[in-house]
């Protein structure tokens, strides 16, 4: 199968139209039915699949970097009576379990990052639902700051997933309904089991939408709301920086970028991820080529390809190379810079690191060469890994080092920093490391004593210990590992985001495996066919 | 199949020995291999099944009510080299998916209620692991206040589930490891993938146990720790009240208790739960027959039978009958009483209501008769239900009423009261209802306006509307409903408890459906056989 392309550009969009007009941008959903991600189904009625969502993710990213003047993005549709009918059911019916799960994870991330753009970057969002807004369509609306529904006696917002398809609205919908929009839970229960949805005044009274507006007043009302949302934004942004193509070299054996490489060993079901540090001290902090942006964009792309195109790779070793001082200099230059662009870069790094935490593969960070470079923002890769192996070398060249990047900005989805999550309940230990790390490199043995390294071993033992650990990991059940890692990685407080990826997604994964949805007589399988689904009635 | 018996008594225990000696009780695990819950496997090496856990739940309950002098319970075993080897694998391999899930839920509740006994009732717990402590055995230890492991060069604590069985330690283990005991997550990762476990000094250094003690010093060390734990307890308890048998009448058509009835319609896959209020004002608040205790114990027993013995009953209507003033009088008498027994009764009510929230069936509360009695503690059943239907009657006899029981003591597992969860984000609405409810009965129409009733309808529409709603619910996929209700019911903050039932259990349910654990060549299926499991390697 061809590799999945996560890079795109507005000039290539097939399913969205991006228009920027001063401080307001519009993203018009105009899904081309004839260009699905894979052959076998048509994207009718503004239903979406991975290719549609890749464009959406690209558009949001570009608004952040390339259009800092925009303060509100308005989502609309080019159809007359439909805003969006949600994820394409036939696509879901044709997909493997692992594709469905990864598709939902990616669409969830896109929506969480839309909320992040509003919360952190002064880019508000308004969903202008001038027509039917079903399933994933309404989940997009829930991720926006405000939603307006047309009041035409017909258009409704709805979650038909449970009644029609025997699955959940799995892109955050259930969680956002009660936890974000605070819809009363008994009303949410009625809403989620009413296939035709809720329209008009009731949709507003129940808190499902901010407002309902007639067709005649639509354009003015949407323009006024967008303007009001834009006026509320106070975050300084810019300067504008265009995001160039990454153009990796993709082969059967490796994904190769400028700073990132993922080398693949299909027989062993392992991969080796290497991230290079910057070539020198930071020079131009308004360049898309600045290491902090380029390297993390590459890492993001590699992680997405790993998820979708390498399903059998269960464990990834993570190494870094370069000069620690350069990484730290880049981290500090970014943290000191007062431009919106610099903050945008840090926010992107934060999102990429979250994508890493949320990737269902085992990650073992490895520091075993003299030019190993787990410092600052790259140290986060070791702190986020399931384990960290460090070689004890005679001249203590193998070491870790902290920077401003480890001091709290790079929160995980729990809201804790990776250092605080690692030392959950022992904040003094985290503080000790920051204090020690600021003094200079911390060699392997000391790093183990301080709790940074899981294992530090000298060169008599190191290679064997690591090799056996990787082989053992690769031999374990991938399902059990996914559940185990999801429980151990997200220690501490739960947030809307972790509830979506933990509770909601875990239930959805279970439901996707059940005969009642995806079996021969399941509702998802039979959707659109005359045959009625047959359910197994045991409640579990 | 014979109905499951959740009632037992220490005189009937087959698997535990309860001994009380002043302020210390010992619960000795002495599992009788020849008395499994169902035929087909032997309970060797202190492995456990549902029958073992039913006795454990009973013992903890009786310590709370019948032995208020006890301030610390010490868990031990009667085997020389094994404390507990966890849930019986052959039992799991032979069980249906729904039994496995319900078994795990029950064992999770038992362990959470053990923590509740420590947190709320001054009954501390010490796990004295004088031998191998594997899987569910270590999960019992994690639920105790302290764990001591024997240091004999051999005995380890371990979670072999992932490496040996391709499932999770599903009885709260993963969550408690990092969230409660705050074991560093990379160490937790090593621990959970090391089948042989961790022993001796390392177990202590990693925070897996409080202490390791040699065999020669064992008895003295355990006695001293138990004494120290007992000395810390300051909660007033007692007087002792013996818990009599409930002796319900169980038929194919109904479970009938003194105050509770569950009438079963197998053809419609529905059941009707009715809870009667007290016969009069409270008289003897030291009697096990006091309504607040008796009725809620009966409800608890009925809920457990529903879960295990009626898997195909998907939706339950919940009605109450009686005199609202009597319920309120009982609630207030309990809240005012200063005895430990009165507090114990309220804590039991709280646990039973949590069991109700956590039961994977749709609950529709219904108030449609003049003697409907959703007041105070019984109103919690309506607030906890997925929906609440109220009949608008001409003379406003159908009404709800609040009491002290709705003011915050009956927290759900999120830590919110049911009223606060219902009005999440709108505390003023919850306060308004408490103020209004204190003035007297709130009739249906007003209850709907205030947000208590989901639907209030007059008698022209009521019966049809309710009938259709119940039929529709019964027609939906039971799996999707379970996932949906689990997302909508637990709005708001997450706690250790909700993390266990949401994140961890949802993942475990998923893993239990996967071929890698329960398929023909799955690890759980093949456990104990010479054949090696064969895994499907796709990571999801």
C-alpha cells in the first residue's frame, strides 16, 4: 500500500476551501465525494475520512503560523442543507480495527488542537451549521468555541451513532457534551439515543448550541458573532512564517528527514527513531527552518506514519544525537523571544510531544553514544518514554541535561509536565533534577540515582541488557501493552483530553471489536443495506 | 443455572478465616481448592474466584458493622510460601466475556470498599505477604493501607498478567501502582512486564511495599505494624449490630425482598425495580432492621443478582412507593445520630448507590403513582438514573422532595453529589433545588422546570411516552449503551475510583475481546498448556 501522506497545502485541498479576510478566516467544508482516502466508498453529504481530516489539521496549523492576523476561524459548508454528516460510515465499515482506532485518534487530536489554538494562540473558532450536523460534524462543532445552528424547521444537531450504528460518537462527543458544554446528563442521554437529533429552540435551551438563527438573518448573525469572537482575542501573534514541505525520503527501510530518521526492522517488529539536535546556535528565529520547528514537525510526521503505515512495529528505540548546548540554546532563545511565532513553535513542540505520549507503541529511550543529546526539549523524549536506558561510559560523555524546556511549559495531556508526571507525588525530586540539571550535564550513573534513567549499565552489560529488553517487549501481546501503557503513562489528574483518550476511546475500541457493531450482522456492517442488524443481548 | 448467592456468613466461609482479637482482626486466606464457584477448575495456591471474593466482601462488611472494636484488619494466608496467586486463570479462561467483566467489577468494588473502610470508618488494613503475591493478590495488597513482604530470597510481588496472559492486572492494579503508591512510571513499566516480579530490598526501594521483613522477625513485625495502624484510628464506631440474612424469594419472575422487588420480563428484556419506603418514623436506630440499612442492603443484593444472573435484561425502570415524610425522617435521624453505627449505615447507602451508578444497565426512574416516594435517599435513585419520567397528575400527588441525604454526603465515585453531577457547571441550580425541596414536595411540572425530571407528561401522553422510550432503549446495542452511559454518568472530575472503572476497566474489556488473550491461540486460553500463544502483531 502507498504510504499515507500527512503533508498537504491549501493549494492542494480537495475537501476544504480556506479563505482569509482580515481577522476572520473561513474554512468551508466542500468534500469531494470522488476523492476518498482509499477507493471503495464515496464521500457524500460532506461526510469525512482521513484525507478530509488531514486537510483540516493542515489548515488549522497554517492559520496559526501563516496567518497570524486571523483571530477567528468560521467553519461552514458549501452544501445547502447539510453542514457535515460525520465520519463516512462505509469507510468505517470497510476499515480494519487498527485503522478505525488510529483514525479516531487522529481526528480527536485535530479537534483538541483546534481547542488549543483558541486557548493558547488567540485563534477562536465558530461553527456555522447551516444544515444537518450529524455525528462527527457535531463533534467538530463541540470543539469550537461557539456553535450556531440554522433554525429552518429541519436542521438538527445529532449523535446517531448509538441508535443507528451501535457505536459511540468517538471523537470526543460524549465527553464534551457533558464535561465541556455541561449539557445535563439525562438530556445528553436523550440526545445521544435520538437518531434524528434536536433542532431549533430546544437545541439552544438544552445548551447544545449557542444560538439558533433563521436563514434570512444567517449571514449577518454569523459575521457579527465571528467579529465579536475575534474582538475578544488578546494574544500577540506573528510574524507570519510559511511552512515549507518536509519532503522526507520514504522507503521500506526508513523514513528519512533532515533531523529525524525512523529506521525500520520489519522482521524484529522494531524501529529505531533518531532525532538530531541543531547544527549550531540559533540564528534566525523567524525562519521555518529553525531547528525547534523543523525537527518537531518532522517528528510529528514520522509518528503519524508510524501509527498508520507500520502497524506491526511494536517497539521503538529513541536516540538523540548532537550537541546538548545547542539544544539548550535553542530552547532558551525560544523561551525568551516575545514574538507570537516563537510561542507558536513552543506550542507545536508541546503538541508533537503529546502525540508521542499518545502513540500506542512502546518507546525505550536510549543514550549510548558520546554524542547522545537528551537535553532540554529532546530530554522530554526520554521522560515521555516507557523506559530510559543509559550507558555508563568511562569519561562520562553520555549524560542528560535540563533546560527551560523541562520547567513546565511542555505539559502532557494531564496538565502535568513530564518531569512532574515522572515524580508524581514527589515534587521535591523533580525540583532537585531541575536544579542539578541547570548546573551542567548529568552523567548516566547520577541520572539513574536521580531517577531520570530507568537503567544505567556499563558497557559489559549494556548492549545485552538493552537487546534482551527490546526482544522481550516485542514478544508481548500488543493489545495488553497498549492498555498497560495507557494506564501507566497518564498518571495523575484527568482532563477533558485524557478523558477523551482514556475513558471514551477505550470504550470505543471495545465497542468496535463487538459483533453488535462490526460482526456479520452488526449495525455498522449492515449500514445502508436492507438487512436489519441482529444484536447479541448480553449486557456487559 | 442456579442463582448466584451473594449472602454468606463467617460460619459458612470456605475460603477465609476471620478471627477477631481486640482491636486487630485477621483475615486468613485459606482457599479450598475443591470449592470453586462453578465446577471445572481447582482453586490451587490461594487463587481466587467469585466465591472467594464474595466471602471477602462479606467479611469487610461484617467487620464494619459487627466488630466496631476492630481498628486494623491484617490479611494473611495459611500457606507456607504463597500469600495469593491472584484470580484463577482457568476460571477466567472458562468464563464468558460478560462474566469476566462483572467479576472484575465486583472485585474492584470490594477493594475500593476496603479503602473506604479505612478512609471513612477507621478500619485500617495491612497486607502481610509471607510468600508469593501475584496478580490479584498484589492488587489486594495495593488496596490495603500498608503491605509487608517477606524477605526470604524468593517471595516476590508481581503482575504477570501482561507477559503471561496478554491481559491487564484489571482489579485496579495499574492505576493504584502509579496513582496511589506513586511508583515511578518507568519502574512500573518494568514491574508490569517482569513475570517473576520484584522481591526484597528492590521491592521496598521502588515503593511496591512498605517494608520487607525476614521470616524470623515476621510475626513480631506484623503485630507491631498492625498495632501502630490501629493506634492511628480516631473514628468513633459502634455499637455492634449483627447483619441478619435477607432471605429474598428468588424466582424466574422476580426477586422479592421486604422493601425491594425486581420484577423480570425476559421477553421484553426489561425489569421493574421497586423500592418501598419505611413503614413509619424511625424508632430503633441500633437495629439491623432499620429501614435505611435493610432496604439498601436488599437493593445491593438485587443489583448484584441483576448483574450476574440477568445478563440479557438491558433496561430497568425504577419506582419507589411509600410516604416521603417517613424517608426524610429516617434520613434526618441518621444524619443527626452521633453513633458510629448511624454513620456506617449512611456509608453503606453511599456504597450501594455507587454500585447502582456503576451497573451497566439503563435505568429510567419513574414517578407515576400517588404513593411514589422519590424523597431524600430514594431521590438519589432518580438523580442517578439515566432519565427520570414524572406523571403530571391533577392533584399534584406525584412529587419529589429533598432531604439532608441530597446535600452532599452521598457522593458518586467522582466525588460530586448526584445533584452536583446533574447540574455540573451550574451549582446555583443545584442550590435552588435544595432550597425549594426543603420547603415541601415539588410536583412533576415544577420538577421538570427545575431540571429534576427529564420528562413530565400528563396522563394522556405519559404511558405511551414511557412505553415507547423503554422499548426503544431495549432495542439498542447493549455494548454501545454501556460505553455511552459510562461516558455520560461520570461527568466531572476523575478520581482513583473512576480511573479504575473508566480507563482501566474499559481497556481491560477491550483486551478481553481480543484474540491475543481469549482467541483460540490466545495467551489466556492456552495458559497451563504446552502450546505457545500466537499473537496477531498489529498495534492498535
